[in-house]
C-alpha cells in the first residue's frame, strides 16, 4: 500500500496480561448517540446471560455507526467501569484497525447468537460488509 503508515507497535506484554483478559462474544442490540461526544457511541450488548452498556469510539469510523446493530463481535468484559461523556461504560469493544486509518472489518459468527465459543469447524464466519449485502443473514 503506497502512502500507508501503520500505527506503532505497542510494548511487549507477558502472557499473564493476556490470560487476565475476559474476552467474550456479544451481540450489539442497539447503537445510540452519546450527546456530549463527537466520537463515542453507546452500545447495548447482549452476552446471553446479561446485557451491558459499552461506549465505543466508533462514530467517525463508519458513515452509519448503526449498521453494526445485530452484529456479534468481541468485547473485553473485565475492565473497570469508566465514566465518559457523562455515561458509564461497562466493557470495551475489541476493535482493531482504526488507529491505522482503516475501517475495522469485524468478523463474527453467522448463525445462532451464542456467546460461548464453539469449535471452529461449527462456525461460518462472515463480515459486517458481507452481511450488509445480505440483510437478515446475521444474528
């Protein structure tokens, strides 16, 4: 890619840091504006046994941030709740790519919404863009 400059690589972390993260699949049920922010969107995420409000800085990532409603993706659920723009966030979207100026191209299971991880051979993975071309094909 000519002209592309990747974000710098962050410092190395030990395996213990990764093992401490609780990363789960959640279904984004609702995406709402955060009135006091020009970059945050408020996500209502269903984790099957509970729902959480998670704020994510995705407003500038895509033309229509609400296109991710109904999408399953990864979230870190064991981060300390944090108040941002007058709202409390109870987790973190596992979002990659935008620091490099690339719209994240999330992958998620296309099928029954399950929050527990399944064996890889039982999933059919698709993408947000792919599902947008085929309405109703994702959870």
